[in-house]
C-alpha cells in the first residue's frame, strides 16, 4: 500500500527522521481500527502547516523520510518482533525513528530496538492506562501489558497521565514504588515532575498512547478515557521533557481510523514533538 508522506513533504537527500507506519491490531479489546491509524495519521498530516508558530521552526527543514508500512504478522509476539526489526533498520540508517501505530503492544518492540542500540535508556509513557498487567485476555503481548514487558527490562520508567488501572496494577505499582504521575496529581501540582525526570537517564524513549489526550482532542482510539491532557497541558509537558532529556525516538500509538479531526490532532502533535526534538533552541 502506498501512503502519502508525513506532512506531505517530499523526500530529501540525507533525511534525519524516518516515519515508520506500524498498521497492526491483534489484541484490541474494545474499539477496532488501530490498523488503519497510520494511514489516517499520514493523510491528515498533509493539512498540518509546516511552520510552527510556537517554536518559530519549519518542519520541512528537518528532512523526513516516510517509509512503507512494516509487514505485520498476525501473532502478537511476532508483530512485536517485526516492529523491533523495522526500527532496528531505521537505526541502521542512522535515522531518528518516529513509529506510528497501530496498537500499543508494538511499543515493546520499538523499545527493544532502541535499547539494543542506545544502552540504558529511560522510558516515558504518556497514556491513560497503566498497561501493567502481566497477561490480558490470554496474551502476555496484549496492548494492556506493554509496560509490564518494558518494566521487565528496566526500572528507568516514568508513567504520566495515568487515570485508569485495575486494583492489581495499583497494588503492584504501590508495592514496587513505580514512578507514576497520575493525571489528578499532575493536574493539582502534587507530583514532582522535575525530580521524576531527573531520576531517568539522559537518553529516553517516549511512547505516546493517544488516549492520554482528552476526548475533546482525540475520540478515535480503542480505549478512550475522559479527563486527559488538554492541548496546552500536553504541550507544556512535552516542552519540559524535550528541554531536559535527549529523546532517541518516540512513537504515537492507538489512533483508530475514521475520525479526521482526531487524526489531524495526533499528526500535529507528532510534528510538534519533532520540532521540539530538532529545534536548536531546545537542545539539551
């Protein structure tokens, strides 16, 4: 399948960024459509202006290559491995990976590729859900288990925006001392974000489940939750993260096809994140 390029920018020699579509939904537990998310994302991105009025930055100056969709096997475990291989090939070409899902389970593969190349990296999860179940609906590679899989490799994890989890996940998080910025704590100012970020390594991977955002911004996602980040809130948070950490890659996951405004919002957010990463004014 031939898809449009991200932001409708033409391919340029020597790009810095590879946009990698990962069209997969093998463990979706409620709303379908995650496999169509990357296409919706790319088509909507053509409507995003290339000039960032906040950063005073032109996205087309980055150099962006949009890759063909990665082949996705049906098996969740094999799909995770396929995502890992696809990101590894991006890194082989010395490009910054922006992976676009597709369901959140694939972020485990994205993480494995980045960690294999960069060593001890931190992981910042932006999400409505804790995703700490060891198994869900018979699969240890479910979208509801992705942070359990990542946490089996590293303690350098910060979870932000969480507002939905099971009693078992809450007990595990409390007993293990996990660093979780629950949405209500972030919003009332009682979560010490600066200290939490300081405990992470300098190099980090950001995994962004779009249900972290409020329903007024993104409705087209498999497991929506009310009370998420507003546009000003998420932009302030991302600016803080990118100003103090070296982001080695990020993904945007769980967008479902079918609602153009949702896809546009996610595309604009991803563009802003690239601007934050590549704008010289924000380099650590």
